[in-house]
C-alpha cells in the first residue's frame, strides 16, 4: 500500500501507468516465486529454506531508509518530461 501511494505521488500524471507496471511485476513475481519455492525447500529443507527467506528479508531492511535518503535525488536526476 505504501509503495502504491509513493508511485502515485512520484508520477503524478502518469500514476495509472506506474500502478499498472507495479501490478504486472507483482503478478509475475506471484506466479514465478511459488515455482521456485518448491525447489528451494527440496534442496535446503524447511529449516534452511525458511532461514534463507528470512535473510533475504533482513537484507531488504535498509531499502526504505536508502529510498528516503536518496529517493529525491534519483527522481530529480532522471527527469520525466511533462511530469
């Protein structure tokens, strides 16, 4: 929900296109990741498979802070015309 609100604020007149792109990526990830999950659990087992997912989530903890720190700079660096 927070990502969708960010996309609406960041791409004001192109918000519908940004939300559509977000939906497409989310749908593809939702279709592909369960297929990869079965292989991961077969190879690693339940313990290390769940730990791997936890480590991935832990690695993503700094992302909101990095976006908060550098987000405006990146948005202004690559200007979109008529935005």
